[in-house]
C-alpha cells in the first residue's frame, strides 16, 4: 500500500517538473522561486494556488530532510494535504477546458425573425440567449436582460406595437448593447472565470472551434453557469 508521504511526494515532484518546463528548465532555481515567478502569469493557475504551493514546499522539505529512516518519516501528510496537492497538480498540468464541459446544442436565429416569435420561444422554451445571424454572419446576441432594457426604453415612447418588429430591431446602437465575447473550444475554464470576474457587464461567452464569431456555435456560458460550477466544486 502506498504511503501518504509517497503519494504526496510523487505529486509534488510532477508539479516541480512542470514548473521547470514552464520556465524552460532553469538549473539553479528553487521550487518557491519558480512558484513566485509563474504566479504572475494570467494563463496559468499558479497564482491562485501560490500560498498552498509554498506551504506544500515546506511540508515536502520536512518529509525529505527529517526522515528517521527510509521507512519512517516524522511529517507524514494527512489526507487533506494529499488530496489538495493532487488537485493542484490537476489544476496546473491538466486544467479543464470549456469543451466538453460547456458543450451543448445552441440554436441560432436569422436576424429578421419576428420579435413575437422570440417572445413565444422565451415563454414556451425558456430560452435566455438568441444568437442572431444574417445568412451565416453573426450579427449580435439578444438576452433576456437586453429584452427587458429594450421594452423599458420603448415603453417610454408610447404604446408598443410588436407585430411588424424583427429581432434585429433590438440590436440598435446607442442603447444598451448586449455584452458578449467569443472564445475557442480549447479555452480553459479558469480563463472564462476571469472574464466574468473582470468584466462585470459580460452577459455571455460564446464558444466556437477557433473563436470565430461566424463559426458553428458549440456552447454558450452564462455567469450563473460558472458560479454554479464553483459552488459545486
């Protein structure tokens, strides 16, 4: 049976190897210094795990340097420490991508679809995002928030007559524009978390294979999708 200290050291050593590779294999740089340097990079999760990594380095030193014998160590890590370093190893070396995690069938709409049809779909199917295209070219995204803003604004202008309105009429510049961003399917989940955290008005992130707005939609991520995932984790 593998001891907790062996599990811990195996994971620690893989993390250390990955850190060195990210820094082009520096010869004399210690673990803690590598962590501090890579914590500045936004495309990695080192910064989010910096404090725990530095503490794990102290535990690793205790295991290695305070052995009583080959078969007995004073600082035997508990289950939490073993599971934590394994989770950090996964976060750093195999970070989760948006696909397949957020992959799903997404329905696109022609930009001249009647507005009443959009409202019917909201009522019957509870859709909350409507990607609009004009013969294959992406034109914009309607969300329930945008719908609410549009109705509030138009209601100040008198009676509303919806019969002749199209979805494209909601994409009026000068009003509140729907805030969306396209990403590629190999984007990491933590990068999307950062997008929503740094852009308070971002309503949706749309996924295509290479981030091209005119590509096939592979999924849509809303803020609540990210936050619900974080709560479950």
